């Protein structure tokens, strides 16, 4: 029987899946849709098609990994439900990988002289707010994930001492505020990737950092605000 790791990325409008071989880490395939609100109708189909198209069956899965957040509340819920369902049905372990460190890993792995920079993923949290964190090239956390209301002084102490790469769906909101700072650089088009989730999950699998399938909840970072409709009476 093959040993496969299936990874799911649903924290953003992108619905993506990837398949890696265990323990080699070799990428067997990936698939994604860049369509708004596609997760609920397409995630299961993407999973089944990817597994089948690589010549395997769901029974070959040894573990499932999911993007842990922060990000879209609905997307994270759908990804968690799918991952937990597979975990229960196949009796395989569940891994959860933070969306922000996965984004930083994705960029650092492709950056020349990577150790010279700090990596700052920013996910749009509406208005002038983002979900963000800071990492070194080796994945070391410099600033823990948090929600940040952006202004000209945001992250000033870090920008004063070292070049910082900004990327992700929220970075464009920050660029006009620090465009004259020579330490600030911005990358366009960096999106969450199931492949990056899988690459970090491979190491977590070796460390057996498994999550409880029954009680796992994504890392939403902040509470979702809902409103109650006014009475029509």
C-alpha cells in the first residue's frame, strides 16, 4: 500500500489540494480552483480527482493535512470538516499547518539570499486590518500571528533594522503607508498553496504532531461577528 499525505488549502478564495509521497516528500500532484465560494461544491471533487489521476485510492492515504488559519471563516470550516471526515473514515491522523507560516515558507524557499530578510505574510481581514506575523527564512517565528490595524507606524521597529518582504492578499493595503522605506519590499501574486501546507506537514508528520480528529477547530484568530435580523413584527 502506498503512503500518501493529502493536503487541503481552503483559508482563502483558492480551493486547493496537493498529494505528497511519504516519507520521501515527493510531490505527486496538485489541483486548485481560483473561484469565489467554490470550496463547498468542489473540494471533495478535487480530492477524488487528484487521488485517482495519480493512480491511487483514498485507502492509500496515511495522513491528511489542512490549512489551520487564520483566513476565511467559512473556508476554514469547510477544510476542517473535510479533513476530519477523511480522518474518521480512513482512521488516519490529522495535521494542521498555519496559513501564515506556510505562506512565509513558500516565499522563503524561492528567495535568493533568503536569510537576509524577514518574511511578513499579510492576509486581508477587511477595512484596514490584516492577519499577519513575522518569520525568518528557516521558519523561526519572530512575531506571532495577530490581527493588525495598519498605519504608517505598523512594524516600524522591524523595518528600522532589517529588510522585510511583504506578501499576501493584505499586503497591498500596507504598501502605500511604507513605500518610502528602503527596507520594505512587496511581492505580488503570492497566494496560499496546498503544496506549502504539505511541505510543512511532512515535517510535522515525522514529529507526530497530530491533532485530535474529534475536537480539532481551526485557528480563526478573532471571533466572527454576526448580526441578528430585526423583527418584522
